C-alpha cells in the first residue's frame, strides 16, 4: 500500500491570548498532538463545536500557520521542505463566506486566474482559455468573466471560490464550512458540484462542517475534535451507526432531522463548552460527560484503536479484536 | 375564542433605485395562544420583514400596509407608535439571530434585562432585579446573580442567546417572535436553546413565531408552517401534513435539497432547484416560482394563483394542486 498523501504527526499549535495592562499573556493550545493520515481520494471531515481547533488545523494543513510542534508531511516530505509555492499548488482552500473571501475590486476572471499568475507558466490567451474551461467545469457561465463579485449570487460566488482553488489542479482541497453561508437550495448545488469534482479530478478533501447531515453525505471518514484534540475517528458509516465517544454521541443526538413529532432531543450536555485557556484536567470532556469515571478526572485518555477506528475515552479498551466497551 | 394574532393581506414595500421592491406581498397569518408557527424560506423571501412588520420595527424607508393586523384585541394598523412601543417588549417580544449585535455592548446584562420591566411596569429596580435573576436561572444560566454585572462580550454565544431569551420573557409576553434564534450557534447549543424555548413556551403559555431556513428545526419545533417564496406564503399546513404530503413544487423542491442521515444515500445526487430567486420589483403577475418549476404550465403566468384549501388547515398557492 502507498503511504498517505498528507500526514499529520503529533501536530500542536498554540497562541498567546489575553495580555494587556498588568495582565500576563496566556497560552491557548488550539491544536494539541493531532495525528492523522489522509489517503489519496479520501474525504475526511473534521467536526466539533466552535473553538475545538478544526479551523486552526485546516490553516496548518494549507500552510497558513506553522505548527508549534510536530510535523505535517505531504508525500512524506514536510510542508516547509516543499516550499510555499509547491504547497500552494498542491493544497488549496475553499472558505466559508464567499462574500468576504473574494476581492470585491477584481473581476471573476482575475480572481480565478490569480493562482496561475502566481505559479507562472500561463498568460494571455492560454490563461484565459484555462480560466474559462475551469468556469465551465464548475458551472459558471463564461459571460461572467468580466463581472465583479457583487454582481453574483452567493452560489455563484462559491463557484468562483471553487474554480480559483482548482485552477492549478491541486490534489487536496481544504473546505472550511463551504456551504454554511448558503441557502438550502444553493447548498445542494454546491455539494453536488464538490462530489462531481472529487470523482472527476480524483481530489482529496478535508471538509470542515458543523452540519452533520452534510458530513454524512460527503465524507468518507470523520474525525471528531474536542478542545484541540481528536477524540474519535472512524469511517463515516460506522461512526454514524455506532458512535463510541460520548461526545460524538451527543453531537449526533443534536442533529435535527426533518421528522415531525420527535421534538427536540436532549443532548445531556449540561455544562458549557470549557474555557480553552483553562482546560479541565484529565479527559477534557469529563465535566459534560454523563458516563464519567473517577479516572476521567485524573488521566487524559490517549487515542487508542487501529486504522479503522480510534477513540480517546476511558470507557473503551483496545485489543486485537478492536475497540470494546468496558463492562464495569 | 379569537386568535391571538390575525394578519390579512400584509404588504411591505421598500423603495430602491431600481423601483419599488415588493418584499412582502399579501401575507395572511393566524396564530392561536400557545401555538408555534414557523415561517420558512430562503434569503430574501420576506420572512424576516414579515416579522419586523408585525413588531412595528421595519426600517424607516419601508412602507407597511395591511387589511387587518390584530394582536390580542388591539388593532395594530392604526396604532400610534407610542402605543406600539407600549406593546413591544411587554405583550410581544422579539429574539434576534445574532445576540452579539442585538445586545448593547455598553450596558451590563442586568441593566438590559431590567429595562423592559422598568419601562413597562414601573416596578422598583429591586423587583426587576429579582425577576431578572429568576429568568436567567430559568434559561439555564448558572450563578445568575453574578451575571447581572457582566457585559455581553464576557459571555459565550450560547449564553448571550439565553440572555436574549430571558430578556424577551421579562414582562411575560403573549407572543415571542424568534428570527433564526439558533443559526449562529453550535448544533449542541442549538438543541439546548430550542428545547428551552419550547419548555418556556409551555410553561408561560406563549405563542411563538419561529423564523428559520432549517427544515429540521421546523419539523421538530413547529405546530404549523408557512412556506414563503418571493414575498408570498405559497404553502401553509400543519407540520405533519407539510412533511408527509407537501403540495407546492417549491416546498417539495426544498425537501429534496437537504441530505438526511439514514434517508439520503451518502454521496448520491441531492435535489436542486434550478434558477434563481426573482427580485420582486416591477410586474409580479402570476406564480413567481413558475420559471424554476418543473411542472409549470402556460396558465401559471395568469394573475393569481389563489390560495386553495386542500384539507383541514392545508392551503397551497399553486394551480397544479387541485
């Protein structure tokens, strides 16, 4: 078997927050010791509540941030060793808000073609041909070439952002909430487009979303994050069928499917999301966990399991036959 | 018993450089005490402006007219602004989408909570404070007493939205209008807030108008649903009937657009509604959905269509639904 396309090895990233008159800056560990391997053609979803570090992880993967510790390897070589240009050619982002991620003073053609200018090699008629071909590919009419973003609908803008990401034929696309700013009918068009593009171009997706219905639809594997760490990772079908971590369970319970008469579920997540500057000791989830043991308050569980499924929870023991729930 | 809220032929027009924008075009609504009505639709369909029109909170440039606008025995069409502001925050209250922008950053949570009671009931501050602490506790905020001196920026999004809800409850309103109250929140917090709203609604016997674009929320929270498109209600039905047998092509289209775990197959093509939402300016004769509708016929362009009653409480504005 080939190695993973992109691999995160114990990646951490912290920021200094607070600070001010007479106040000391404190470290915030946005991402702590995350290890992940993503194979070519996979679609990995990162899910979790705001502040869990999923967007920081995405920025680390596209090289916008440097890890404070650990390494990110693309084809076995660190991002730093590849160099900025090469990373940008192979990994591209699509952001949440197509209103703020497109330069309002540039035309559609200029926006989509910019990566070509940066990477060099195409100009004049050839550049225009490439941009128009990509516009067609993502379902944008060629006549929009000279239009400005404010003349486009939300769906069209997100298509521009996707075309810009794909123009240099990247292998990995990191989508940070690509449809959450869009209307329902537009969201389905963009999701269909992303699926088609993945098949046609053999893309690998890292997909960040808080909409678990969308995640189930588009992802092949899911990594659940809580307070900067991965707490569960499994194939999408298995995770939705049989979530292991109590936090994953609560997340899935809070999905409101359009079924009348069921009411709003109780997620049993009493306390609020913890302060990331001051994380709880032991398992960071224990103050909200209804199944917490004494041990959970003391020791942080490590991510155990194998390639198929991993979980960081004291309720499970890992053995050769896989992960099993502790009986006592 | 008469309905709590009766709306007939509500219109909102907004002057724009390219002509008069007919944002709300002849909306009829009825809401009983204790009932939950959900207004659903996509951006620009007029759902938020309908709510603002009911509350008398439209932007100054917007023009409101209605054949009938009655709330708890009061005729709101002719009500002077002074008396309208007596009602607002007292008998009817609103919860907005973004609690960061709708709370005043310069005042403490306590000041903002107490304001409604001081304004409407002329109670002493100590009594208002008591009620504020009671309600903060009721909406699930721990250490309620110490929160009163905090400012909105010191609270998380979920806490701010709880404060907004407590604020709406201060005077014990008969109607709460909540405009996308959980859209800015995490799914886990969303479930908590929606449960809380329903619980409080039962406890205080309030009517609720819930505006959302999320069909999952509609299904779980509403008693009745009005689907809006281009400023009109195109389908109105009890929640079960709408999800089991929606009749308007737009409603059906919306339902096919969303992935549902366990129902849609992962990776399969989702439904789409081709075309774009029209801008309601100029000639708006006929069904406004017809240029996106798979089943459109020549007579869809004719004036109307009228609202047709199908079964009990199920009405639809479509010539195809006989």
